[in-house]
C-alpha cells in the first residue's frame, strides 16, 4: 500500500494554562500518528512545554519573542496565570495581540497543511484563507458549553439564564457579565467560520444529543479528540504542566499513599481564580467543619516573598494548620493536579469547573463539588450536575470576571460543608454519583484507545485534512 505523506500542522496556543496545556496535548496526538507538528509559542512557555509534554521526533517548537518591554511586563511573565494583579492581566492580554506579526510571518514563510489555533486569535482566519489552507479552531470548552453559550436567553427579572432549545431543560441562577457575552459572541462568530472545532472532550460526555444539536444549529463540525490529558503517561509529564509544581511528585504521592481510599477532598480553583481573603477563610471553616481530609491548593500571593503570620491569619483561621496537620495539606502555588486526581485516596474534587479540571476529574472517575466562578464555568457546572449527574452544586451565584477583585457574594462555610458532606460522608446519593463518575471515567479512557470514539475521530480528521491537502496540491500542480 502506498504510504500517505505526513501532514504538516502548526498549533498556536493562547497564553494561559487552561488553553495551552490541552491544545499542546492535542498536538502530540497528531505527532504520535506520524504527522509533523510545530507548536508556536513564546520562550518561557516553550521551556515549560519542552520539559513536560511527551517527546515525539516529529514535534518541534517555534518560539516568537514575547513583547515584555513593549507592554511593560517583567521578563518571564508570559501567561495570564503569571500576572500578579489586574493591571498585569491586561498587559498579558495586550501582549498576545502583539504576537500576530511574528507568528504570521513565520506561518507565511513555512506554510503548513493546516493551522490549529485558539479562537482568541481570530486573525488566524484571514491568514489561513490567504494561504488557502484549512484552519481548525480551539476554545478549550466542552461542546455542551458552546451549545449553551449560543442558545442562552437571559431572564433579567429573575437574574437567570434559560435555554429554551437545548436538549435538557436547564436554568442557571446567575447571569454572565455583559462584556463576557459580547466577547464570546464575537470570538465564536469567527470560530464558526473555521473548518471545524477541536474539542477536548470525548463524545460520550458531551453526548450525541449535543453533538447533533451543534451540527443542526450551526452547520459546523466539532471533532471530539479528548480527554487530552491522557497523553501524559509518566510522573514527570503529569507533574510539570503549565507551571513548575511547588510540591514534588514524591512528597505528594507519599502523603496520599498514607491515606485511606477516597478519604481526601481535593480543592483547586484552576490557574486564574484569586479569591479574596474572606472567601478563603470561609473555605477553611467549611472543610474544617466537614471533618474530612483534604488537599487545598491556594494560589501563591503573587509578587510577595514570604507571607507574614499576620497576613496569613486574614485567610487561614487560627489553629487551622495545627488541627489539620495529619489530615490536610495546603499547597500554596501550583499543584500536580493530574497526579492528585488519579490517586485512589481522592474521594471528591471541589472545583471551579474550568473545563480542563472538569474533564480531568471525570477521566479520573472522581465526583465533583461544583463552584463556578467565571468564564463558561457556570455551563460546565450544569453538565456535571443536572445533565450527567457526576457532581453536586455548592450554590455559587456570582458570575465574575477573571481578576483579583473583591466578590460581592461569599459562598458560606455552611454551604461548603453541606456540599462536601453530600459526597464525602457516603450514603446512597453519594454512592450513585460516584458510580456514574467511575462509569464515565472508564468511557473516557476507552475513547482514546484504538477503536474508541476519540481515536476514530482523530483518524477521520487526519483523513479529511489529507484529502484537503491532496486536492489543493492537485490544483497547484
Ligand atoms: N492545574 C494544575 N495545577 C494547579 C492548577 C491548575 O495542574 O495548581 C491545571 C489543571 O490540571 C488544568 C489547568 O491547569 O489542566 C487549568 O485549566 P482549567 O480549564 O481547569 O481552569 P482555568 O485555569 O483555565 O480557569
């Protein structure tokens, strides 16, 4: 049989862990099938990626300079998650727009057969058209969330969102900031003009009903290729994703190994959520009252060397550390989330419902206590709780923006304790939710195996891109 010539693909990731990690994991999927992949990135992100993503001889990096001086950022701050305050966040965002000329110049000089780019770089649309090559869009969302975003109808009198046309009857008791709705609408408009949407999920979790709904309402094709995190096999690949971990894999595993099965609640709010001290204080009180073991990831106080005792007491109740020396671990900074979630000692995940965290928990078969904060997280919560039944809600109703500001509505210690107990105390309801979570975990792992849904989707996508490439070459020659 004639061997098919390998495809050349360029991947352009956005500068935030929640976008960079899954898209680069997906890039390795193409490389593992023998295709030539170039990840276009910036110097400090390249350093992290080189160390952590699985090695493939066909996977290379092209780095473009990060415009630190132009935007006034210190060297090395090249991700939204490294920003130390709101001002820095804006600067990182601004810097991403300045990446267009060097990326464009590289792509024009080395045109691939396909560009896979984050939807936050809408200019890639014109670039791909100019080069007559297909572009695939990636936004890091579940397809369920995309359907919800496109079908949401605000109900201002109730401060809620309704979805009259979705396959499930859902109501969200919060409304997104107007700026977010407009921003997502604009970005989705260009994404829908792409050759297809790459989704870091497996078809079984979004469900055929939402895949059909998307196709029917948009006429656009979605390719489910995930869960992307399953490409990471070694402890190192699972530990150093996005940032350097502040605890070693060894320390973390030793601690978890000493705990009974399903006795530890894992708490983490992703890479961009910075709760004020009073909210952290409520979390501490809530988990204390639940009496369960925990690993609690608290973002480090950015830009500060050591935290004084006085500062610490603003968010951590007096005596908390002493009381929980045995059964709790507070990780101040980046944690090896994949390692933790996949440990037998973890019984539930208190999560902000960032899509990566959500699909990572499902893949590990871990049920969730859901606490959405910003972005598309409120949609993900509904998929987890009401649609697939693999989690319970903490009762968050404040749909904020990414940032460092105060929050108007605190989630109380009582709500936290109650939701945590619903999953961690055991009982019929918890048992049933855990059973479903484990069932989806198995489906997730099956999806990426040879013959599984994501595996087959990748084959079909590669065939499709090969056909497009060959047709184009036929016309050129
Ligand atoms: N993550 C991690 N350690 C941390 C915080 C986050 O490994 O301490 C990873 C997490 O596993 C996920 C990503 O960073 O892959 C965060 O993406 P998500 O979509 O969950 O949330 P975001 O950070 O975009 O809000």
